[in-house]
C-alpha cells in the first residue's frame, strides 16, 4: 500500500509540473510542448557570451562585416532610367 501511495504521489507531482509548464507556455514565459524556440536563439546567446568574455572577437567580426558591406556597395550597379521616347 505504501508503494502505491508513493507512485501515486510521484504521478501527481509530474502531472502538476506538466500543467504549470503549459500555463507558463501560454503566458509566453517558457518554450515547453506546443511552442518551439527559434533555431538561432541559443547560438545568438552563446555568441553574446563569447563577446563578453573575449571583446576582441566582436571587433574582428564587425570589421569583416563592414568589409563585406563595402564590397557589396562597390559592386552594386546604379539603376539606370530608360527613356521610352
């Protein structure tokens, strides 16, 4: 009888935990069963942590991104208006 009560109590705790997690998910505070997090959320968080621990990395990435933007701007051809006369 004691084992039955322990197993019932454990099942009740898991059931309540599930209901609390579903409620938190409906409030938007938790990704649990129905809603999934964006795929890049964890990667972005880890990148920010890496930037905090190693600030020189941020500088290198920003320089590379600026170089790519400048290269794109140089290769863009201006839009030419055509006369329909």
